C-alpha cells in the first residue's frame, strides 16, 4: 500500500479552557485553502455554539472515526479531521484508518451564533488532552468557539509550533473520492423518531462485523422503526458491520431523529452487500456515518470514479466548473449546467472528477454536492489508481481491438479478454468481472475499450467523418 507522510503544523494545541462568561473551545488550524489562496492558519469562525454539549459529542464522534480501524484493528490511525467553512456552516470530516467509514459533522446555521462563518478547508487539531476535556464538558454554560488563530493577522507567536507527521495512505485519498460518488446514488429510505432511533442503535449486535450471521445484515422500515432481516427485500437498507456505527453512541442522548440512506433494492434474487449512510439529527447539527459495503472493504476500491477519470472531456469540464464552485454549501447541478453551458450529464461527470481531487463532497441530507478543498496532494488519486494506469497502458500498447459493440483486449500475459456492450454496460470475460459483476466499477479491460472507443470517435470527428462511435 502506497503511503506518504503529510506535515501538519499548528501554532499551538487546540484547547478547551475557562474564559470570562463561560468556556472557550479553541480549535487550531493547519495550512489550508481559502478564496484568497493558501493560508498558513486560516480562521473560519469566532462566536458561540448554541448547543455546547451536542457539538462536543459530535466532534468527538468524528475524532473517534479518525483514529479507528474497524478491520484488522492494529495501531490506531492518526489523520486529523478536516474542517470546511462554507459561509453558513462548519463541516468536520474524517475517514477511518481502514478506509471503510466516512464521518461528517455539519454544524448548521442554527448551531452557531454571534459570528460570521468564513470559507476554506484545512486540518484541525484534535489532540488527546482536548478529547478528554470535551468528554467531561457538562452544564449549560456558554461555549465560545474559535476555529483558527486568535488574530487574523499573521504574526510570530511565542512558544513552539506544534508539528505532526501524518501517515497518508493513497487509499484514504481515493476513499474520500469514492465515498461521495457512492453517496450520490443514495435516497432517504427511513426516518425514525428519537426514541425509536435510540432503541434500534442500542440493540444492534456487537462483536461481529457481519451482524453475527454469514452474510450482510439488512434492515427494513417497520412502523416507526426498523426491523432486521437476512434478505434484501424491497425497500431494505444494508447495514454492513453494525459495530462501525459505534461512534453514533456519543450523540444518542441528544438525537432528535435518525435518517437512513441507501441505494434502491429490488425484490427477489441475490443482492450483494451495499454501502449506506446513517445520519443522526441533532439540535442545529447533523452527524453522518457512511459505511462501505463490507468491514473488510474500504471505499478506495469501489471504482465509481473510474469512468469519469478515463475521459478527457470530464477533465476539461471539471476545470471549467472549478471556477464556479465558490465554496457553496449547496452545489446545484442544474444551476451549474446553466452557468457553464454543459449538459446535466456532463456536469455530474465533472463533479465526480472534482471529487477525486477532494474538491467536492456530497451531503445526503440535502441531496447536493458541496465545495471544499482537501488540504493535501489529492492529485495522487489518479496517478495511483491501478486499474486506470493499467487501462491506459493497454491502450498505449495497442492491445485493444474494436469490432462494433465488441472489443478484445490482449492482456500482458497474452490472454485475450472479450468486452461486450450490454445496454450501455461493458461486460468482460475476465475474472474481475466474473467476481464482482460491475459491483466495484469497470475492470481494466472494459476501461481500455471505453478509452479506445473515445479515441476513435475523437479521430473521426477531427477528420470530419461521422463514424457513429458516440
């Protein structure tokens, strides 16, 4: 697994301290991107939290995921959460060390008071002493929140700078990209009132990533609650690894509702495990955990971004859309299409492409993308995607032959794989397709055929010949 070390530097540790008229939560920021460019320590907010205990519990839940490994639980992870200021809200995001759980706390307009919210994205320091202090926070005293340095001006402060070397596996970067692609295919499947939400989450099986059975656990709406089932019946939602929802326990006593999101499930037949999202509604906030389809399966290998990465058109469209995002908390696809002159389909493909570089996320509660700029070199996502690299190499080596709706690919070992177009879906004779049936994106042979077709179409257009290849 390819990994690098990301240097994260803070002016001082984040702290929870006593202050005049209440307490103060000072969250220190690292280098990040803002509307005016890169800043060493951007400042996003200085004001009050309307529900201090709720915010503390939500922030701890996000930090819990950042240090957790739900599969092969060895040493803890150490990636600091990411904070984004979107003008009307603060978003705190993290990814588990195993790459299978994505967490986000949205502190909405109703959860903030007395200060303007800035724009930008950076890491935020959540250290162990701060976690201990937040876990002991009680009472109804006002809590002042500052995200960023004390002063807006860049000054040299006394005392040492806090530096961390954060291990950053490439699959975490790919995971951020894949999670938003997967979530964009979700719809609201169930909404439980507070009492039912608490009852359901506290009754989940513990100690088994697969719910104590030989396959994935499914739940289906029943009255005001959810009923477990072993079959993927119509309307069911997959709960792959109930243990991975443990971070939600932090906020249960503050919950006002639980919303469950997932893809559509048709009745009948065998359905593979699916990803899902679990959102706890809180006063002025939302905490969402998105789970990969299996405890042993991180988001990085889902392959949902490969089609967009393989197109030159999406790359150019993404560059155009990037100047229109403007740190919006809600990126409306129709509005982007109108502003850019692109079709809705091309806008969606370009947003997927932007997601691979961490420049957009997806909010299931609002069924909309949002703008952020992850504070690390996410350009490695494309460079280190093995299927994409292999497909480009096959095309460059002349290993792809096209024949109408069929393509043949001569692999590196000399084996010939046949790729067929079945209702717009490229199937393949390789072992990857036989195993996953498209459930983890296209194989390298199908990608290579898609690239070769687009290349042929571009050549025909360039010569003024309409070959019908589109």
